[in-house]
C-alpha cells in the first residue's frame, strides 16, 4: 500500500529542490549514439524543464537529432553534508524543440527562463542560433541520502507516484556469510 502523505511530502521537497537550483547536467546522444555530457541553465514549467541551447553547442545539435536525453540536477558540493550522498534528481527525458512561431508556448517558456535566469535570456533568445527545448520526463530517481532513494514514475517532475527503493546497500561480509 502506498503512503499518499509521504508521496505528497516528497513531491513538495522535490519542487523546492528544483526551485533552488539554476543549472542541470544534460546527457545527450550524438549521431553515432555516443553519450555527450554538458550542463545548461534551466527553468521548470508545468511538468517539464525548459532549456535554451545554441546550435553551436554539441548538446543543442544532439537534441535536434535525437530527442532522448538524461538530466541530472544535483546539490552543490559546498552545501552537501557528505560528498557520497549529495541530494539529486535525475530524469530520463524526451526533448521537444519549441519554435519561435509557437506563440504563447514559446513566450511563456522564455518568460519562465527569464524569471529564473535573468535578463541574459532575452538577449540569447533573440539570437538566431538559440533554440528552446521542452524536456518532458518519462521517469526518474530522487536521492536524498544513503537508503533514501525514490523512483519517480510518470511524465511529470514530481511523478504520478514516488516509490521508496528499499533494496539498498549491503555489507560484503554479510553477502559472503549468506553464500
């Protein structure tokens, strides 16, 4: 049986965590299927993440050619109580290019980026090589500490469900003793 109160609390924590971060790590695939890691400033929308990427940047080209990607948003090292268990959320996403002529969808996303990232967004969005992408989660994982990892199911940032992953770390000695 699922604990709806716990799921609601975790969803609120996750929303706060996302609101307090400004950049994400982005893993895209090149034309040969090789992964490419980068980062980008972001803003959240209704169940999605927005990024503004240049055609000059490898990750921008990669997303235009292959919409499958992964996102990692992680607690800053200086804020972490332990470097081995930084708070983080990762998502598998599908990217959608939102063209300039998309009207309100484009304008609303740029406004969200501007609110989070500042005036530079208006300068960059006015350049012809910059493209807006909407990253929609298809699942993910929220990790708060050792033994406190949660699977995020569904197509939203906080998931349609958040389930505690209970099969965790085991001591090597205990494994050997049970063999």
